[in-house]
C-alpha cells in the first residue's frame, strides 16, 4: 500500500506593503512579504538557511502601531499589518547601521549587494572621528582557512552554521560582551586544537570575508585572485553516497575554492571536510 | 527546501543539544557551576572549563562564551581577593571620587591582576544611599560588601584573614505598606500577619486570585509599568509546565529598593512568589538575584529553607493540592540580565542576550515555556492585594497608577534612602521627604540611567506613569538622584554613556557600536569647536538606537544624554 501524506493547507494572511495588499502564507516573514511585493529590502546577518539572529537591523521596516521598527527577517506576517519598507525612519536606521559598521570594521570585501545598498542609502564614511576600531591580527593556523576578525561584523552566521543550524560541532561561539566581543574558540585556542572539524561551513556563510579559504587568501595576497578569470563547475562529490552538489571554482585550470549551492536539497550550501577541501589530489603534479 | 531558519524543529534541537530534556536538566547548571569554581579559586581555568563542559554536555566554546559574558567570572588568573569599587553616578555625586583617588594612590592602578590583591571599577552596586561602596570577591570564602567604604576599609578587607561585611543599615524612617517591617524569622513574619495571604489564596480559585490582581490595577515596578493582571491572566490561560520568575537582578544605576526589600522582609517575597505560582498554575519559581547582593542572597536562601521546613514550599503546600518550590539563581555581573528574556537565557545556561519579541514570555519564556516575570517590588504588593482585595489597593494612588511606589533617593540629599509614597507625589515632594537638597539644586535624574534629567518646572510633575509619560519622563525603577550645583555634570553624563557601552550585550549593531560612538562624542563635545556637529551626531545616534535596538537597553541608552542636552546641563555654548 502506498501511503501518501498530504500537507495541511497553509492559511494565508493579507498585509499591506507600501500601500499595496499582498497575500502570503501565514508562515511567511515580513521580509518575504516585502520582497514578494517588489520592495528592495537589504539584509546582512540574515541567511535563508540559518535561524535569524536579528543582529544587524538592516532589514527593519515600519509597522503601523509598533513603537520601534521591526526586523522583517524574523517577524511573521499578521493579518492586517501595514508596513512601510523605506520610510524616513527606515532609511535613517539603514544608513546609520552601515555607517556604524563601516566605522568599526573593514568592509572592503562585502558582497556587491551590500555595496549597492550602501550607495543607495548615501552612506558617509568617517563620521565618527578616530574612535574605536576593531584591531586584531589575521589568524592563519593551517592551510584550510584563515580568520580576519578585523572584517567581522558579528553577524553570528558562523556560530549558527557551526552550531545547531548545520554542523552541530559548536567549535566557535561569541566570547566577551558588547563592543569587544569576538568570535572565538574556548580560551582562543587555535582551530587545530579546538573541536573544529574543518567543514568550512562557517566560511561558506560569512558575508564579509572575515573567514576565507586559505587558497583564496594567498591568491589575494599575491594579487592573483581574479574572479573574472574563474569558472564555476557544478558536480557531485565523489567521496561518499550522500550526493552533495559541489561548485568547483576554477582559475587557470586549478581549483581555488569549493562551495555548494544554498538551495540544494541535500546540502543547503553546507559540506564536510572531504567535499570542501579534499581536492588536492586532483591537481597534484607529482606522478 | 531550505533547512534551518524557522523550519528547525525540536527534533533538530534534540540532535544538536543531546536532547532537550538534558538541556534543561544540565545546561542550566552552567552558570551556578561557573560561580562555584570562581568562588573557590578566584577564576575559571581552561581545565576547569573543559571539565564543566564535559559534565554538563555543553561545548567548551559555548561555555567560554557564557563565562566571558559576565563581569564576576574571570577566565584569566586573578588574585583571591578582588575589590569592585563603585565609580558610578550616585557615588560620584556623593563625593566618592576622592575615595577612588585614595585607593589608586595606595593600591596602584585598577585592573592589574598580577599581584595578590587587586581592585577594579564597578558600575553602580545598588548601595547608593551609602554614598560609596565596594563589593569584594573572596575566593574560598564569602563575598562581602562594604558600604559606605573608605580606601582604608577596602584595603583592610583585602588583607583580612576572614573578611567580614561592613554595611550600615539602610535608614528606614517610616512604617509603610512595604517598608519598616524587618522580619527576623518566619514566626516573626507570621506575627505581622505573614502567610495569611498565601493561606487565603489557597482557598480561592486561581482565576479569582488573578481577578484581584487585575482589579488592583497593579503595574510592574521593574521599569516597564506593564499591567500585572494582563500578564497573570495570559500565563494562567496557557498549558503547563509553566514558571514564575522573580526579577531581583536590580542593576539600574541608582536603584536599591529591591535589595532593601529582600534584606528586610524576604519571607513576604517568598509568600508572594508562591501566590503567583498558585494563581497562574506554575510548577516552579525562580528568583534571579543580582550577583553583587550577598547579603540579600543569604537572607533569602535562609528564609526559603525555613519556609520549606514549615511546609509552605515543596509538595502539597499547607496541606493543599498545590505543590511549588523556589530556586534562587545568582547573576554574575551583567545589567542586561535584568531584561526578562536575557534573564531566561542566563538561567538556561546561554549567553545573557535578549531574545527578539514576539514571542512574549507569557507564551514562550523560560525553557520555552509560558512564564510570569515580575519585579521584586511588584510581587511584594501581592499579599496585601489578596488580603485586602484588589479594589482596596486600587483606591490608593491615582486612577492609572494604583498603590504606592518606592523611590530610591540618593546623591546630594540630606536623608538618602528608600521612601514610599502613594502615586501622585512629584519629584520635589520625594526630595522633601528625604530631608531636602544638600546644597542648591542643579538637576535630578529620575528613573535611573535609562531615565532622564529633570529641572525647573518638571520637578513638579507627579511621578505617576501617566503624568510622567505625558511630560516625556519616566518613573522607571523609582530613582530620584539629586545633583547640587557643585557637581560637574559633564563627567556624570559621560559616566552614564560609559555604563551603557560597558553593559551592552553586543548582539545588535545600533547598541553595540552606537553606545561607544555616543560615549566618544560626549568626550569630544566638552572641547569641540563645532558643537553643532557633535550634537547632530548624538541626535542621529539617538534616533537609530531608539528605533532599531533589539531591547530596552539600546532603546533607552540615549535618553538621559538627550535630556541633559535639552535642559542645558551639557553641550551649551560656553
Ligand atoms: C536592560 C534592562 C534591564 C532591566 N533590569 C531589570 C531589573 O533589574 N529588575 C527588574 O525587575 N526589571 C528589569 N527590567 C525589566 C524587565 O525586562 C521586565 O520588564 C520586568 O522584570 C517585569 O516585571 P514587572 O512587570 O513586575 O515590572 C529590565 C529591562 C531592561 C530592558
Ligand atoms: S570549519 Fe566547520 S567545525 Fe570548524 S569552526 Fe567552521 S563550521 Fe565549525
Ligand atoms: S566571522 Fe563572518 S560569519 Fe562570523 S560573525 Fe564575523 S562576519 Fe559573521
Ligand atoms: S539593544 Fe544592546 S543590550 Fe539589547 S540586544 Fe541590542 S546590543 Fe544587546
Ligand atoms: S537581516 Fe534582519 S536583522 Fe539582519
């Protein structure tokens, strides 16, 4: 006998986004509703595959009746909500958040989307004099990935990926409190000494380049990193039978980085050490 | 298609945390265990942390994240005795600056932990009526408080064979509804009519107890002024297991009423918490008490044992079907843990970071269960409400602010201390109750560091929730801190900004970075050529922090600063 499970129908709710009604499943977030309505809402700490941490506050929107602005990435739609996605208050927060981040950390390697949004909101750099800036030496502890926390915006994505959202290894967490908090292993021991299993999933979710594969880091150092010369080939990992999709980033006929598509059924963008780093034999030059 | 996000199920958490049940039964022991190690050896070593992690099934990185969150837990070697000396606004106004100078002359710079003793500066220790205070961590013994404190006394205790606390009794000059009833034992409490309210409540239907609380109009005394009846009803309507949490983390600068209440009358708090448990159908109560309150902690834990021995806590209370017990949890030096959802995380053994609301505690609070959180002072009103009825309580005070309020009066007044008055009195009235200003009045900080500076006509605004909010100020936790014209206000306002920068948990950008930018700007403002530019920057920070911080800490961290600018205490052209 074939059992077939029929999903319960999902109730829908209607909200007003920038004056236009949008009907969404009740499990949708305000971010999903806003984007469905065509609104251009920036995010930074949010990633579809991770539990929202609400830390950056870039996705805030103005909801009628709410004293404060509301983070759209985590707030569920409710019947009748009236939402403005780009009001003066919203614009003020977004510009200030970018300015505050830019004044503390090195945003030079953020993604193109963030660069575009910073231009859109007219972000002014250097408004805060020469106050506090995050300073920390780059951590290079092995050949697999490096950590440059001067670029870290404390979005918590890597902590979620290493922890309950993907890897369940819990090798890193936020340490300290407030301004000087950092992402760290216990007592800041090196990664090889820690519980890290080198899945590279933290690197895969990092939005700022604070975490970077050593291959990429070295090539950037020597000025050889050139994304225009790279091709991406999608294949399936040969190490075991799970069937993870791999994206091989290849420059000058050498693999320089391995990722996995975020929307892939099996991986959600996450891999293990073999798929992520086990490619040296492919390009070994010794006979 | 996507994993994670909202689709993470409890089954996933089961895999991640070795079962939810064990997360509840073991992980929540993390902070108490760290406290244990800290208080026996003075710091938590890597080896100790690894051992704790293994025994509690918490990853060492996470345990380290928790340990480093708290000021009172050290993860680097520290001497066995460390004095935390208050350099916050209340003590500064009262003249403690010279004591700090004295200490530096005799002990050297703060935060030098290499020697056999050390000292560090501390945010408000909740002893403001004494004018100076130190909290001394003693490895292998009991932590002690010295208040008022001289450099001489602090040094003596740092060297003493067996350190003894030295705290002058809080001056209580009145017998009022909440004050003046120092109970020494449970029978003493009973001779004041203690336990009668609990016995009466047990004869009522839980819903009827909630109805009385609703009828009383009682609003929360922890700062947010939320109507208690609404929370009690909401928790009562949920399915169990449920919890009651008494918020005794009192760390708002200038606030010390909850400490006085717990030291004077711990039995009444236990009775009230138990009544709350009965009314909302909770299985267990927690009292989360500030780590720097060793005196109140000792009074409360002794009292809980006494009450349990007499059958008023534990199984079948006073022969009824109702079973309930109370556990004390000790904070470890983090103001943010007074925020209710951060407090839950702290008890659960996570970093004390607030959670984004909704869901509200009444739906998903401690251990994800429906939870009633109330402040100490809020709960202390419950026995009278049960005995006299909600209507009688509502007849005191004003329509929207019923009952009486405790005011924590400190700074330049002749009689600093806790004063109780029915709602309706103004700031000026409260200062008069405390014997008047010592010197000429410059300004008053009303509501704490998260409140505002007031002067002039605003001193006559009745300190009710409705009048205060109409006037753009807030009753907050009842702080009335007085500054005379001798006090240089710029350092005071800067100290408030420093407080928020130090206490920000760091989770969200507007507060984590905004608090330091505010602090820096205030320092520049003192000498700035172009004050308008700094004032514009401060105003921009004010808007983003109020609009978009996750919790009340960031949302209110600019209020006092902005009020100081508005009434001309700082930033005016000289
Ligand atoms: C940063 C911050 C600190 C807080 N500290 C305390 C505190 O120390 N004690 C307290 O009772 N409430 C504190 N609160 C308020 C609590 O979140 C909560 O509203 C209160 O405990 C509810 O009790 P009530 O309704 O009886 O006032 C704080 C809130 C914030 C945002
Ligand atoms: S590589 Fe994997 S195990 Fe190591 S820290 Fe990153 S996510 Fe955690
Ligand atoms: S290292 Fe990257 S992913 Fe981790 S918190 Fe920093 S910016 Fe976010
Ligand atoms: S407002 Fe401040 S204290 Fe509150 S969550 Fe944000 S960073 Fe933490
Ligand atoms: S994307 Fe929503 S808070 Fe960062």
